[in-house]
């Protein structure tokens, strides 16, 4: 169980770390400060400066070959293992726009995996190749407003076969990235046969974002933030016609596609969460060493040493668990790794939220303001306790796996 | 130690509860949806509809005599005890704009207490009477960007005597309510003598918000939210001249004023936090009973019963502790009640944050969106772990009180 | 909701506190050191010195009228309210043998309540009067080894009617106090009709401890401690004949008797637990102030102030919740008070365990040794998380009560 | 960072697991039930049956070559890495007497390390060789009753040079294993020069347990248990003469020896704690699946799935952290591994205590009784939060290491 940094990946990690720290971090705040500054007043349009920042950084990354690391086991990517990728993703997690700079951002990586594994040649040409180039972006439409989507069998958006097409009707929300004007394609989970048995009622479709009948109703807010121009959109589909060729893998196989897609995505989020926790702990320490109160350096007051120690112990443990889950994926496959993925999916966001919360507290009111990245880190991490399955569902999976050993 | 609802206050609580539920709650979402809709584009201007909502509700409250409850021990108010007020404040906590409707909102109540206790006749006429009528609003400028304000002796904004005036120079931030165009007056803590002994370096001043030399630099954001049009403003004072008559109580007595001000304010926040926790628990239960997943009502899945039970037990305990702190204030005075105020100041926000967090989780992603009040509740509660002293400082006070019993 | 110490009870509390501190505490360690010193080698025989200690202290208590405080609402006792008794029980909780000294110890108080409320005249004369005098002791046989007794409907010990007697067969364990040679009578829950509906299958019987067919198999150990000579015994009943007159209240009414018995008993345990927590916190503070390490008084190291503050806040809250539950019993009756009793039953032992655990940690290894009472406190408190219903069952009750408000 | 089971160690782990489960576990309860059954009444004498059990099992282990695994990097042992040993130690942790059966028990392993690394040829011949054969046992005398031994510079037992000997005077307690009649030798930390600088005041001595002037005062109890015949003894030294040849390494080098000794010892405890947690989780699951209450299998009630999932996640993380600490020791040495050893020293016992506590709760009152090993597991794990340094000291070390990165 080799969980260390390999010789192959070590220089890449070093390059990414340096580029994140030296080139991306200095522009990240400016990028976010530009939100809402588009002349049209439309928050979901990038300003020229935003595009310039992104394009310049992406070009810099590509020219150094720091690109598409996530594409494990593939000739198109680096062929890194998931364990190796974990070390890179952790670095990318430290600054919000970094993942996109290296074309390693959600939800595109997951969607690219779908196209790669299950897509037709047309899908690969039309969508995958442009996504791999970072030319377009994509969204994944799964969660619905009317039902408990934690149980994916509840998903109700209807896809009815009519001739050589399916007609989709219903609503989706939390379509992350669908606010981005560059978002060209959706992967949509829909119910093709509500009378079928529980796990074969659903199918997965590829739909251009400009298809007729698609209406973006509003951006969902995360603690009041619309996360523009990325956005988590609420979308209505009215009689959207999807040619049968854009049904992925076959009718009733939506769950299979979803499972294949979600495993890696879940763990990528966790890797980045660990990077965020490391950033937050560094900020906590630096702040605590820089201020004075009651005649002492703040760090020497109260329980602060214990807070730091607990943070370090939790980060270490979460990272190791994440690496083990990655190693299981590499050696046993995503399905066998599922219980470990569920474990880290619960552990990593919770740990990172705790560390960020302590870092905020150490900064005083500044910690929840726009003057540090902590508040944004916190709200984004908080979404991970729902995204790709709420904690309760993952804990349930872990317990079922455990009990299986003892049931007769 | 009578902690129950008295016969006197019971009908008031009932009236407030009904008005909050039937009249204020239905308009609260509309009020907040209007933010940023002022024709000028200025988020810190109320729209006509916002003013209409506020004015109508305030008039309704006043005409029923539901007004200025917080003014305990005074002929101007109801003469309610702090314990009695606690039951009212809890109800007002359930909806964001409710406290203002009854003229019981922070920071005005605290500022009115300052004018009432320590103000000159001119202050009372010019500011207090209009605040009591709900005509103007006010702000309290204490926290500073450059220092650890948790130790108030660090406060550095300078007030230098020049003839019959003080000249103020420096910066304050987190001036809550200073974004509101109706905010007419500031109470400002400043350092009058940095060479004096630790607790007599500071003094408190009354300054009109339109005084020359005052510049509002920007709104501070709370998890990305500027809380417009109320606002938590970052303000610069450049050679602001304050006549000596507007020094409160005397030079070097800033701490005395601050202590008198903060005791009640702290506990009012806690009372409202308990109301928020009750709201959140109700939402949690209702949501859990309304959805289905994995073939069951969600509430019957996993640890949900335990989550509910823990929430109920923590709310009950926090309420009782809050009432005891109030009772101590009523019977022994704010100074003697200090350790209990510190206790509830730590306990209530933490408890409410936990309950709201669980309620968010029960709602799935909707719980962190604009479709429930939970996310806003959470971010506002989170500020209470800094406001009026961070948790760590209050815990320290509690421990010092405890240890005093055993030190020789 | 008057939760304070009344004028009536204040001097009693003071007397009890003084007697506990000055007379009982100094002999408690000696009493426990005598365990196992009986010439026969039988740990479940008191030594002469043990009996002397108990008898002398009990006589002292009786002559001052400090006796049977628990007998609320009765002419035989003080007629104290449950709230008033809470303040006394807290003091008695501070030293292990104190409750018996004042004839306020479990399980006798609960058993006396059963005799008082539901017993025949013969029961009152034969058992109750001697228990009230402190001449004999008693046990309550409910829990069984073979079933999950947390669901009392599982109780299986069989009582079969034969003529004018019931014949009992089966096993009970954790019969607390049944090791004491002075234990003269058992109250036993048995199944009289396994075919009846769920809550009327069981009945309650009065059985002399020397009845034919009763066999004490062994003492159960609590973390290795047999708690001699009190003991928590494992008992087998083989064809024990119980005359019909010793069936309490009537066949099938066992649950009714159990509920009447358990309410007060549960809360008495909680009151004493709060007293133990207070003792532990005092020990923690005194120890922390008395030792030095790394050049500082221990108390000034690490998170100790926070530990103290958290302990104080939790004790305050638990006490208030306990008093509220007591007040509910006084004003609304045990049945209506049930949700609050369940709450405090979960909260108080958990809180006290935490405080005792921190106190042990502050003492270093000494804290878990025989040189402080902390280890014994901890193990006894730990039993309260099972006794009279495990935490999980009480949390479930609290949640059901909460949800009832929202179910249609 | 290879943390997996190597091919070399895998068959050994399998052999140890089988022997623990099939041969040792069945005799463990019998061994403990024999305590106190020696004809003399002396609890610190083994009964014949106890010796028979131990000797038979040890002979079985030796004949299979399952012996002295802990002796990493040495020609005398297996030359296993610490990572490899971790997997073996985890298995041995599952049954109390197992570690001794394989001659891998504390404190002997630590003492053998001292003799191996720092001992003279005489020490090796006289003590080490017999310890390696399992013929004698040993104790380590460090902790003292009068001082805060968490700060080892407080250690006060005096060693005064007189001619060619040192004369030792003072008291030690918690000398684990010193109750065992086979315990032949002590390693003792003493203060040779209280006027020297802080870390060179102390020296380490080798003293036969039957040296003149040594008096075993009493066994210390762990939650009421004297852990006979192993014992944690309180010992007085009065004018004990120790020849200069039995000073280890040189005067003032006591800390150096202690550090060398404690690193491996600490991590061995943690490895075994993880094994105990695994056992406890298995018991929890099996019990939960075996009982019914309220019409359901207990495991399906309340929060039990979440309890299981949390336990699994914490065990996984603690094991990985333990393996990483072991790997650091193997690759960087004990000194460099210190921060990781401190981390796991805090994490592993706390985690195991929590899992065992939940397992006890799942068993109802039986869980704290003599009918399962859980209560004994719990009390022994609780000692680990003090042994080899209390949690607070280890957390402090972790935080200092962290802050060092950011201090200028």
C-alpha cells in the first residue's frame, strides 16, 4: 500500500505548488472582485479581465504540460494513479480558481470521464475533445427540487420515448457550472421507466445547453452567494427533444453511469478539501503569531495549542484515509473502493470545515469577511456535505459494509 | 429564582408571537428580496417597498403598544424584568426584521441604554427620544481593523483634546447598522490617553453620522453577504471634531460605559438565538416528516431521532441558562451577572449554530440556499461568536471566576 | 417556575452540606477501605467498623431530623417539593455513603414509593415502616440477563398462578443492594401473561429476600468492582411461591407500577450526579492550582481554562434542566414531566462523566487510582447511562414527544 | 511510504491471529478468573494454573518462532520494520495476555531496548538474555507521587554518589509489572544533580528488584482493579546502593535513555489499542445483530448505523496514522518521528476508548460487567491517556512543531 509521493509525481507537485502560490493565488482575489462588473450588469458574464486572467493562466499551465492530470489510466492524460493525482489535487485545492487553470475542475472532470468511458465517437469528438482542451465547460444535472435526491431512485424528471428521440420534461437544480456562458453541454439523469425495478428506471442523456426547451430559472445561492459566473443553476426542461444517439450506454443504465462518474469526483473534492484545510491551518498559525492581546501573542492564549494540534492530527488522518481510498480505486477499482470513498466523503469535508472554522475564529470578525478566503472556503466546503450524497447516506453505506461481515 | 413566564408578560408574548407569525414573517422574505432593487442601484438605500413594509409594521406594533420592551426598569418602557423580556426577545428572534418592528433591535437598544444612563439632557433630547420613537437609527463603533479588539485595551483610534473639542483620527469596522441611511448617530470608543493605566486610556464619544471627516469606506461582508441596507461598515475618521459636551461620562471612562452597554446587549442576542434555534428545529422536524427516501419517511432514517433529541435538550438548557443570567441581572445587577452572561454568550450561539446546521442538513442543498431562512440564520449566528467578545475571552472569564474560589 | 432554593429548604441544605463535609466525608474512605475485611472473608458482610460508621452517622442524621427528605407530598416525610429535594440530593451526591446516612438512597427510596403508593397495609407495616426507619434495605429486580431489558416488554421471568399463589421462575441480574445482608425484601417484575397485549403482560410482586427458591448466583462487577457489600446481584428464582396478596396493584399492572417508581428515581440519580460533578470540578481546580510543570502552575497550561469554563457551563445547564424537570413533576405530575425526566436522564450522567474524566486527567495517574474518589465516581456514573433505561431509549422518547407536535 | 502488509509479514500476522483467536483467547478469561486464587491469599502470586497457562502458551509460541517480533533492526529478533510489527501488535492487542505469550509485552520490550542499545555486556548477559527468553520480567520506575511527572524534569528521587556507588532515596509509583514475582530488575530514573541544567539533571540506573532498601508499599489501583499479579506498584527506595557500573550511558543522560526507550513503547501501545478497538467494534456489531427490542433488531434502532460508521472511520484513520508514525521511525528515526508519535499517542487511545464505550453501551449493563472484556479494555485504555505522557503534553508538542514552521 504505497501511499507516498512517487518520484514521477514529485516534480509535478512542486511545479503545481509553485504555480498556485506564485501565479494563481495573486490573481484569485482580483478574479473574484471582478464578479458583477460586466458592463451589462449580468453577473453571469465574465468581464474581459476575468477571461484574460483565466486564459493567460490556462495557457501558462498548458505550455508547461500541467494539464488534465485527473485523466488517470489513459493515454490522453498523464496516466497518473489516483494516489499520485491526490497530491496534485491537494495543491489545487488551496486557491479557488486553480483547479480550472489546470483543467482539473468539477464538474468537468466527472463529465469528461463519462464521455471517455461511455460516450460515442460523436460525443468524444463533439464534446470530449473540446473539454480536454478547456475550450468549453459542462454541467451535470441530477438533483431535483421536488424530491429527496439523496435517494437517487426518487429522481423524477421524465424522459419519454417518441420516435427516434426522448422528450424530457421536469426541473433540475444545483446544476453547478451551468451559469458559465462557456458551458456548452449537460449530462442529465432522467426517469425513462417509472414502472421498472428500482435501479433500472433511470437513464443518462447528453444535451447541448442551448437545446430548445431549456430555461435557466435562477441561480441557487450558497449562503447568499450565487457563485457567479460559475453558478449552481435551477433549470426547467420543457419538451426538450434528445436524439436516441445521445442516450448514454442504454436505457435503464443511468445508475451505472452515475456510479462510474461519482466515485472519482467524490474523492477529488476530498483531496481539494484537504488542501483547503492546510491553507486554513497555515493562516490560523500565522495570524495567531502576528497579533497580541492581554499582553501575550494570541497563539499563546487559551486552548490555541490544542486547537492547532487537533487540526494537524485530523488533517494527517484525513489525508491518509483519502490516499488509502485512492489506492483502493487504483488497485481494486471504484466499486470495491466504495466504502472507503464513502468514509473519506464524510471525513474530509467535516474535518476541513472544523479547521476553517477555527481559522476564522482566530482571525476575529475579519475571518468571516471578504478580507480572507476563509468564509468562501467554509461555505463551499459546507456544500460538500450534500454534494454527491449527504453524509447520512455515506455513513449508512459504511455501516452496511461493516455489518455484512457479521450477518449470517 | 422565578424563571417562568409571569402573568404580566404572558399576553404580551402571545401578541408578539402572533404578530411575528401572522404579519411579520410573511413580509420578511419580500423585504430581503428587495435588497439591491433601489433605482439608484445603491444597495444601501431602502426601496419604497422596504420602507413601506417597515413603517407599516412598526406602526402596527406601536398602536398595539408592542414597543420598546427592552427598556427594563424604566418609566419610558414597560418596566419589564430582563427575565420577562427574554420571552419576548425569543419570539422576535424567529424572524430577522421582527426586532426592529418592535424597536428592540441591536445596536440601537444598547445605544439607547447608553444615552439613558449616561447621556446629557441634550443627548436625550437630540438622540434618545428619536431612537425611542424609531425615527432614526444608530451605530456603535468599537472594533478596529488593525488590532486584536478582543482585548479592548488595544483600541487605538485617537481622540486628542484641542480646545473645547476632541479631534478623532483612525479607523473602525464592523459598525453594524451604519449602512442604513436612517443611521444618524454613532457612539465611538477612542483612546484619549495611551499613557494612562490600562483601563482608563479610553473614552466614549457621541458623534453625528454626518460629521465632517467621516468616510464610509466599504461594507464588510459576512460570508459574502453585505447585509444591506443595515450593513457592517468600515469607516475612516479624519480630523473629526467632537465638542467636549459629547464626551460621555468623562475622560478615561470608556470601559465603564462599554461594560454598562454590553451586558444587556449580549444577552438580548442570546435570547434571539434561542428563538432561531426553535425555528430551525421546527423546520427540521417538518421537513423530516414531509419527505421520503429509501422507502421511509426521512425522519425515521439514521440518527434523526437522536439529532432531534439532542437539539431539544440543548435548547432547553440554553434557555434556562439565559433566563438565569437574566434573573441575575435583575436581582444582582449586570456586574454580578457577568459570569453568567459570559456563559450564555458562549453557549447560546454555539447551540443555535448546531441546531441550524442540522436543520440545513435535513433540507439537503435547499438548506443552504435562498429558499429557506436557514443559511442566513447560520451566518448571522456565526457572527455572534465574535460580536461583543469572542468565545475564548468569555470562557476565560468564566474560568477565572471559578478559580477565584480556590485561590488563596 | 420557581427553581431557586426556598427559604424552607435553605437551612436544611446548609445542615446537610455541613454534615456531609464535616462528618460523612472523613469516614467515607475508611468505610470503603473496610470492604473485604470481614473475618469470614465474605466481602458481602459488613465489618463491625462499617456498621458502626453507618449506624453512628444515621443516628446523628435522625436526631437532627435530617431524614427521609425524598418523601415529597407526604405526611411521613418533610413534604418537600421535588425542586427542594433536588438541592439536598445534590449535596448527598458528593460523598458515596451520604445518601444512605439520610435514608435517601437508591433503590430503597423507589421501593418505599411503591409501598407507599401501591402497597397493602400489610406491606406498609411489614416493609415500609422498617425501610422508613432505615432498619432494613430492599432491592428491585427488573433487568434480566437473557433479553434486551431496555424494552421492558421483553422481561421474561415467569409468574404462573397456582391456587392462591404465583410461582416465579427465572433469572434477574443487576439487583442493586441485594448483596447487603440487611436487604430483606425484593420488588420483582415478572411476566404473568405472555399472550396478553404488550403493556399488560407484566405484574409486580413483593418477595422476602429469604423466600425459598431464591439463590444469589454472584455479584455483577462494575468495571471490575463488585461494589460490596451493597452489590449488584445475579439472582435465580426457582419455584418461588408468592401469595396473591403480594401481587401489587393487580395482574397486568406491572408497567404502571414501574412508571410510578422510575420517574422520581431517575431524577434523584441526576441530582446526585450534579453534586458529583461539582465535587469533581472543585478537585480539578484545586489540583491544577497546586502543581507545577514546565515552569508554570498546571492550571495555566494548555486548554485548562477552557476545560473549567466548559465544565461550569455544562453543570449550570444540567442543574437548571434537572430543576425544571423536578418542577414539572411538582406541578404537572410524573407522567407529564416524562420528556423532561428523559432529557435530564441523558444529560446529567453524560455531563458528570465528562467533568469527572477531566478531573481525572488533571490528577495524572493518581486520578484513576484509589487515592481520589474520582475513579469510583466515574464508574458509578457510567452505570447511570444504562440504569433506568439506556440513553438511546430516553433520546427516542424526547424525539417522539417533539415530533408529536408536527405530525398530523 | 509503503504502509501495507508486506509479503514477509503476512504469514506471521496470519499465524499470530490464529493463535490469538484459537489458543490464547479461550484461556484468557480463565487466566483472569484465577487472580486471587493462590492458596496464600496473595493476589500477587500466580496460581499453578496461571503459570501453566502462560508457560504452555509461551512454549507454543516459541516453538513456532512467534517470538520477540518487536526487536526491529536487530539480529536477535526478526528484523521486522516497525510498520510490519504494527500489524502483529494489533493482533496481540485483541486479548490481554497475548502480548506476553509472544514476549512482546510492556514494559519488558522497552526495557529490553534500553539494555540492547545502552546496556553493558554484563547487563546484556545478566538481564537482557533472560528477558529475551521470557524467563524473567522487568519494570520501569519513572513516575513519582509527589510531583507532576508529566514534566519529567520534576523527577526528584535522589541518587547521590558515594564512592563507587550511587545511593538512591525516594518513592516511585505506577511501576507496571513490578507486582509480578518474576519481575527481577528495575530501570530507574533518578536525579543525580538538581543544580545542573534542566535536561542533564537525571540519570538512569539498573537495579535488581531484590536490592536492599527496596520496599513495595502497595499496588496502585486502576478504577479499583489492582491488575494482579502484574500490578502497578508504589515503591519506596531507602538507601539503595547501586554500583556505578549500573548507571546507564553516563551521569546526566537519563533523558536521552528515556527518549530512546519511550518512542517505540508509545507506538506499541497504540497498535494494540487499535486491535482492541477492532475487537470492540466486532462485539458491538455482533451484539446489535443478536438482540431485539421494540420489535426490531437492536442494530436497526436509533443512531446505531452512524455509531458503527463513525467507529470504522476513526479506526481506519488511527491505524493509518499509526502506520505512518511507524514508517517515519523506520525511515527517519525515532527523533524525527516524534511529532507523529505524539499524534498517534493522543489519537489512538481516545479513539479506542470511544469505540469501546459504544460497544459497552450496545451491550447494556452486561457491557460494564465481568461478562465481556470491554470494561477491562476501557480501564486499561484509559491509563494510556496518562502513560508515557498525558495527552496535553503530546498535543503541546504537536502544536510546537507546527508553529516552528511559521516562527521567524
